[in-house]
């Protein structure tokens, strides 16, 4: 009788060990709440490396995004605010007045931005999001260091959100974890030729794997944003608005309702966007080369 009781106890112990009831499994996702307002980004001061999910809520009255990038070694948010961010205002003033053209942007940066200023390492983030909405973006933080999270949309008067307070420093620390990305329902690819993906979907919550295949000209890799269209949406106006170098580009109010997306990510890498879609017309569109890098699609019952 005693042997039976001992055997039974061992069986129960083995059951708990294998099912993890005594020792809970480590978290498989690194979920981070990010909130934007006018003009602030609420985010944690530190994060571990690994797959990271931004649960992004926009409590502001304008569209915002939260892009994340790693600074050059030894630099901090103070260096960025002193030596890099202020350069963009006189650049836009020159473009607005006609004293500068788009061809002058590169030489202007070379003259006014220190060498380290455009050597950031883009990491991803959550794309453009309309006021009062929430979205989810997952990307890989594969290197520790000093990062900034930023929204550089422009206010209605043309002022950069960055200089109005929407720049925050995050320290990413090396960590051993078993974080895993979500499982995707669909894949969307971004290349110099455009965007490829499903053009008809059922309504509901979907997770998209966003794969970046090419590198555009300039210092920024591709991003991809999701917009809800209406019968009166002028796509040419949307494409113009997506380009921050245009006078009026990325300037509030946005011409469409944005639902999130994946921020700037290098070729060969990927991330995930999870969003709830109701019936209607939608558009995937990049901030870079928007007139080419876009894909309209429809959600049908």
C-alpha cells in the first residue's frame, strides 16, 4: 500500500513538473505599453533585447507614430536634441521659402549634421495611428544600446512633434529570453517595386508579417503604414502627404485614418502588425516612395 502511495506521489510530481504548474514558463512575449499625447510619448525607460510588441495607443488629437532607433555609441538624447533635431527646422524653412530644393537636402545635412547624427540604427516601431485608436506592432531589438523613440509628424503650424517633446530615450539591455513573435495570418512584402500581399481579406483581427526586401536611396529604410480609405480619398494627396520633405508633408491633419503599421526596418528583416479590420477599402503605404510603394486592398464579408 505504501509503495502505491509513493508511486502515485511521484507521478503527480512529474505531472506538475512537465506541465509547469510548479515552475511557470518564462514569458514568450515582451509586451510594452506605448501611449502618445500632444506632445509626449509615454514609454518605459529600459527594455530587454528580443522580440518586442508595442501596444500603441494614441490619446492625442493628431496622428502619431513611434519609431525606434539606436544612437551612435556614446550619444544620448541630449546630443540628439542639441546637434541633430534642430537642423530639420531651418531645412523645412528653406524648402518652404524656395531657397532650398529637394536636391539640396543631402548637402544641407552634410554641412549641418555631425557625422554620427545620421548613423542611427533603425529598429522598427509602430506606424502612423489616428487619434483615439490602438494598434499592435512586433519587431526585434537585437542589439543593446541607447535608443530613442520618436514621432516626427508635423503639427498644423508645421512644427516638428520631435521638438515639441515627442522624443524619449530608452536603454536596451542584453537579456537571455525565449520571446517569440506572433504567428502571422498573411505576409506582406515591401520592395523597390512596390508592396505585395493579399488584395481581398475577410473582416476580423489579422496578424501580418511585414517583410522588407530592398533598401531605398537615402538614410532611412522602408516603413509600412495601414490606412482606412473612404469613397472620397484622393490617393495622390495621400502619397504627397507621406513624404516629410514636401511642404505640407506629414503635417496634421492627416488625409486618411491611419491604423498603425511597422516603422523603419532594414532589408532582410521583418516585423508583425496585428489589427482588427472591418469591411471597407484599405491601403498599405510607405513613407518612402509612397506613389510606388503602396497596395490598396479590400475587406469583404
